[in-house]
C-alpha cells in the first residue's frame, strides 16, 4: 500500500490484546518506521473485556473459538471505524490459504475494501516479502519487513501460545494440497497418491468445500493465478462434507 499510494497516505493500526507478544508489537513498529507510515496503537483489552461481560453466560457458551473471533471482530470494527473517519479504504490482510480453508473471521480480519494478498498462498506471501526486502536493499534502503515477521511461527495471537499449526497443516503441505485441488483440479485420491497423508487431504478438501460462504463475502483481490476466488471460481455456497 505504501508503494502504491505513498507512505503519507497509509495509516497502520496496532491493536494489541492480552495475547499479543512483545515481538509482534515490535515488528509492527519497525515495519511502520521502515515504510515511513503513520501508526497508531489502540489496545483492545478494555473493549474485549466489556464485550465478554456483555456476552457472558449462554450467549458465549464457553466456546474458545467464539472468544477468539470476538477479538478479531473488535479489531475489524476499529479498522473500519478508522477508515470511515478518515475517508480511507481498509486493506484486508487475508491470503488464499486462509480463505481456502476458512481460517479467517467474517467481519474481523476479512474486513476491508481490497485484499491485495487474496490470491497468494501463504508460502507465496513469504516469497513476496523476501522479494520486497531484496528490492529495497538493492536501492540502498533498509528492508521494510523484519526478518522475524517472515521466520517466526505464524500466529493470530488470539489465545495463549497460539500458532497457526495448532489448527492447520504446515503451510508448505497445505499450499501444495490446495494448489492441486484448486489450480490443478486434481482428485483427493490422486493427491494422496503423491505421498500426502490421506486424512490431511480429506480435511483440506472438506474445509475448502464448506468455506465458500466466507469467500463470497471477501473483498476483491487482484488475480494472479489461473483460478482465483471470485470470477475464476464458482462453487456451491453450501456444501456438506
């Protein structure tokens, strides 16, 4: 965004919670400084506690995923509020891996008017980050994306010690299976025959089939693959696994 519209036109929001690690907060500050963008810190602890109190009892039912999604939706509300107040457009952060298996929160991290990473798998996002850093260094500038952002275990940080691989296969495996299912239109049987765990392939296919309702509500994204979600992808809105 900073390269596309200029650093002066970009606002970054840091919205730490009680589950946010200090290194993630530090990475956000370092990235904002390297890009030369304005960044505001808006902690969500008080809002989160008030929302938990308001929804206490039967409305929450003790579901840990509901508690995690509540944090994402508070952040989504703040992002959209800031964009509205400034007459700006919010940029969604989701990638193709997350959107494919529904590892994203409606009205939370999916909020925004544009999703620049929406047609890139997670492994491609890492490759893009490396390329952006290399391009900056070739021009004598510091890399805008911190090394720890690229190398640390990915996490939504919505629960203590949470990492994405608690809920997903390793991204290298997930992306290979997704690419085979989506771009190659391969059958689960043929993918498993390549050496992938049959249960993992079945899990990924099931999530892909049952997450279409989320993808219908994603912001538009630039198309860079042969089968991008949206016009390049037409599947039933509801599906059984």
